């Protein structure tokens, strides 16, 4: 494989293609191999416990490490400007690995009150049941973040843009506040991708990605990753990731690595298409409000311009009678798929009903938090992942379905 050190100073497209890869030294194959073996022949004195595992030891067992997975991790670290990455079977496996590694009974964590649903639900019940206190706040409100910090706060966890509201958090300011309390800052940057934002460069300690989304890019492989420093992630790999068992399949790692090669190019088209669709939706008589970080109408447009080099392909919009409109879209759309998930090459849209989410997922402790939710989501919001089709075709499909 290619050493990332040999790629210093190259552009992000070159880095996305070549980082972590190189011609096979035996076969001279240009494309990376897929090593599907679960086990490897070893020397007689090889350790049988992960306690004896060192970073550069030979391969032993694929749950511990795998050549194809390591190539993916090296590529991710290069494009995120991290020292090291740890890949997982899914984004939630990565989130779980981080939480279980960092937090112990008696600890406190501050978590975004609006975040990926499974993560939110996990921190509503499972994590608190372990005698770990969780405070949910609107992390875009830095005064609320400062007030929530305690002497036993170990972690501040944010998403920016957050799922599904596309509300932003100032990463540099959040990092400064977390560090002032002796806590670590973790940023779920799935919506942004490294093409838009590199949180480690803004002071974050951990970056989390659902590789299933933009980095894989094609909707055909589950995966997740945590990026950060060696001092943080090498113990996480040994003590938590390997033991929890959320190992990514080498085949999925290979598919995601192939997807990353075109990430910079894809993100340019995602952004271009999303801006055209968002501007069109703002003019549509059936649409009440649109949220997209690249629109001047976004409440945090100035922060988006400072913090994001690419506004990504995610937008949300509101209509009257959202449930009825959702049925119409599900029945009438021809190009856009009415489906969950995001970041794929094809466009996806899905309706999130506000009352249902407030019953199942999001729990707000203050009137201010509920007010912020309602300002963005209203009675419900359509989350749209704008794909790589021709923008005019995406717009025409929405037009005939909404009319």
C-alpha cells in the first residue's frame, strides 16, 4: 500500500484515489485486493489475547485487523487529516464503540438534543441505565453548552449539520468549551464529509462517519469509522472495538474504499444539484420553508460559509399536510426514491412526522429546545438527499409529484 507520507501536499482528488493504496507487490495488480480470509498463519509464539497485540504486528484474525480494512482506515485518515482511523461494521457500531470506550459509571456527557435517531435513542435509555448521566442540549447554543458542562463531563457529542434539521454547531467554539472542562469533543460529520469540514483541524478530538452514506456513496455497503489521534484510538481499537466485535466486512471495506475515490467529484455535484433544488423549492407554492446550509435563508448561513467548504447534498423542506404530501410523493415519484438513508448517487426523500419523533426519539428538557425544534421541523419535515442525476430531472420529478 502507499504510505500517506508520500502523498503530502497533493490535492484532495489525488488523495482520495491513492491514499492507503498501491500496486500489489506480488501480482502488481493496480486495484487493491480484497482479503476475505478470517484467519492467518502465524508464528509459534504469537499471542492468543488482544492484550498482547501491537500496532504493527502481523495479521492474526480479521476481527483484530485485516489488510483490506487497514487500507480503508489509512485512506480515511488521510482525507480527514487524522493520525489514525478505526473502521466498524456500521455508523452505529462506531458510535457505540466510542461511547462505551470513553464513558464509565459516574461520568457525564453532553449530547446534541437532535442527532441521528439510533444514537439519540441509545443515549435516552441504554447509556443512562449504566449510571452515566446524559444532558441533551441544543449545541448550536454555545451558552447552553457552557452551562451544561460539569467537573465530571467526559464527552461533548455534536452533529453538524445535525440529522434531520440541518442545524449547525460551531466546532471550534464547542471544542474550546469542551476542553476547558477537561472533556473530549466528538463530531458526527456524516452530513458534511471531509470535503466540507475537517473537524480535527477545528479542535475536535474524534470524528465519526457513517460510511454507508456519502463516503461509500452508492447505497450498497454498511460501514462506520472513528478518526482521531493515535493516543486516543489505538487503545479504543484494542480495548473496545475488537472486543465489542463490530468488525466491518473486508468486502464492504473494499466497496467503500472504491466509493471514496470519487468522493471529491461527487460532492461537487451533490452541492451543485442541492442548491438548484433548494432554490426551486423555495419558490414552489406548496413548500412552506426550506433549510439548506448553502441558502442565504438558512439561520446559520454565515457559520456555514465559515465552517463548510462544500454545503453537501442534504436539504429539508416543509409543506402543509405533510402526511398527505408524503403519500403523494411515495406514489408519484419516478426518479427520486421515497426511502430512508442518504448520501447515495440516487436521490432519496422521506417524511419525518414531528409528533411521532417527539414520542419515539427526541426529548427536550426546556421550552427553548422545543421552540428550536419547531422552528426547523414544524409539524414534520421532508429530508431529501439530492443525488447525482441531472438537476433539471430531479426538479421535474418533484414538480409533477407535488403538483
